């Protein structure tokens, strides 16, 4: 090989390397498309297999101001869970913020053998479950290991990722439990415990990051 052929070969390899590197960068951006930054900082992350992690709001974190409402952060929130059901909404003030509810189960409430013994449904921003003969888990464990959560996407990319979530998916969600309010006095406040039931027990989650697994 003469010097000219060697230099041409190096140039071609360099161009190929740049293309691969560029394509890899684009791939990372697509993989990270469900993360809203910097306007929605991520809270501390839950460890895999653990129950949802709720954390304190750091000092200096301002409310998230959206067109439909202002969102005051109540706590950081990080969860790995299985989607038991999903329901979309288009009518009402809540739907202007949160177009989708996800009923989520974690730990034993994410297991096939447990879920096969439950019938799950959603309507009117509620999550319901029932069993035929005996509950597959103690009812208290079902209640504290599952919840209906109102999802508020923090960006168009997160909204797109949310639109693709299906029943049975495993998801990781990081964001903030919030209280939504408007200037005319309307409020919508998240629960900040996993042990409550009934009215006001749903989480209102401002979703900074959503990953399907």
C-alpha cells in the first residue's frame, strides 16, 4: 500500500468513526427522550425492587408553573412498578393537567401469580380491584403495594412516552408529588403516603422521567 492509499484509508475510517459516534449520540438522545431537563430536576432514585421512595423537597425548588396550573412540590417521588391498568381522560380540569392515570403495583403486587387472582379496573379517576374467593395477598398489603396515580407529563417527550405505556409494562417513574392550584382557587393535592385509601389517596405526580422496562 502506498502513502496515498494509506491516507485515503485513514480518512475513510475517520469518517466512518465519526458517523458511528454521531449515530450513537443520536441513539442516546432517543433513549433519553422521556427525561425532561433542566426544568424538572430528578429526585433521589429508588433502588430496584424497593417500594416507592419519597424524599424531601430541597430548599430553593420553586413551583412548576404550567399553562393549566401552578404545581407546588410536596415531595420527591421515585418508583419502579408494574402497570396494572391505565385509563385516559379528556374532560375536566384534571384532564388538562393529567391525561392519564396509571394503576401501579410494586413488590409482590407486581407478580404474575398475585395479579392473576385480582380483577383490576379504573374509572372516574379511581382504581378498583376485587377477587373471587380469597385475596391473593392480605388486603392491607394490596392497599399499600398499589395505587392509582395521576400522571402530569413534564414535557412533550414524557407525554409521548406516557402515551405508549400499556397494561403489564414495567415502568420507572421519577418526579414530584405536587399540589396543583389556579388563581380562582381550584386545587388538586397529591397523597403523600402509600397507606391511605379512599378519597384523596391517589398520587398526583409531575413526571420528570418515565422509562419502560
